[in-house]
C-alpha cells in the first residue's frame, strides 16, 4: 500500500481548531493534513483513500469535491452561531498534487461533483471502532449506507442560501413521517416555520434568492433574516439525525474569542 495518492490544498478552512476537530472525529473516508510554518498560519490539505483508484484529474476533482461537501455538511452543524470559529464559508479545493508521482497536476475541475463518492475497495475494509467515536465520525460512516444521511450532508455542505435551505427542509419532510413532531422536538413553533417558508417562497421578500418569481402574494412584514433561517434548518437537521440515527450532539459552549457558540465535538 502506497498510502494516499492525491492531496489538495484548501481555501476556506483556516482556523487552527479545524485540525483538532478532525483529529477528534477521524474518518476512514477522508482525512486532513497540516503543515506548520515558522511564520503565518498552518496550511491545511485534504485527501481520501477513495481517490486512490482514479487516474483522470477531472475524476479526482469531482470525487474530492463530493467528499469534502459531506464533511462540510456535518462541519456546519458543529456551530449554531454564524459568529463562531467554525462558521467559515464553504471550502474551496486547489492545487491538486499527485503524491505517488511527486508532481502537481493541472487544475482541471469537473462541471459537477461526482455522483459516487466511494470506491468499493475502501468500503470493503474493516472499520476500526475509533471511526465511530464522535458525532461527525458517526454521521460520515452512516452516509455510506443511509441515503437520507448522505443527501443531508451533501446539501448542508453547499452555500446555505434560502433555496438550499428549503431543499434541505424538503429532504427532511420526505424522510420524516411526523414533520410536525420534528418541529416540536426541535423547539420551532409553527409560526416561525411558516415565516421561514413565506420568506423563502416570496420574491418580494427574498428577491433572486426566492424559490419563486414575482407573484401577487404579499411578502411577510418582517422577513426572516438568512442567519435565522440557517439556524432553524440546522436545528431541524440535528434533531432529525438524533431521532433517526442516534447521533448525539453536545450542548453548545461559549468561546470567549468567538462571540458565538461552538459545540465541543
């Protein structure tokens, strides 16, 4: 075994807590590496054994994008506050490097991520218990076999504008037989949920980010701000993953340097 075949540098994940977070939540499906420098922030790299079998750069880019989206999907659930250290933007891969050939490859990106993030050889390997030691690790393992978890993580890994948030709610409604009960357990009132849907639906409230174009429907007097909509959908997603898959998210703690909450994963 030669080890990892490819690695990417990452833009968007620069907070030093990232490496600690991924180290406490290891996964057989992806990994992060970092390099320390005498001056400046450490450089983070992304890799996966699921990339080893691929030979075409576009295929490597597509599968890596899908895997990183999955990690970012559970990563964003680490924070219920947009001001926390983990409230970073969606990460961007760059500088694909072939570790086996010891050379950089052309920056050729696919039109869309791969639809199959896994390779059978990696899935066939025994899974060490350490890979189910934390909520992020548990979610990534479940995504291998549970299509609802895979779909949620990929959706949560996108830019969380109103249209994406509503698509996540559609996913939850599809898989959850008692959506009203899910709202109640997540502590979300019907009025608050209706404000979210009216804001997301109405062109007058949300402009080009709305799910529909102009209509005669009146916008809400006080549309829901995007950070509040993100918070609502994160709460619902966490509650769903707890109820259906037993993932226990810890209570938030306050970091003095963050002006927000960060779950201690």
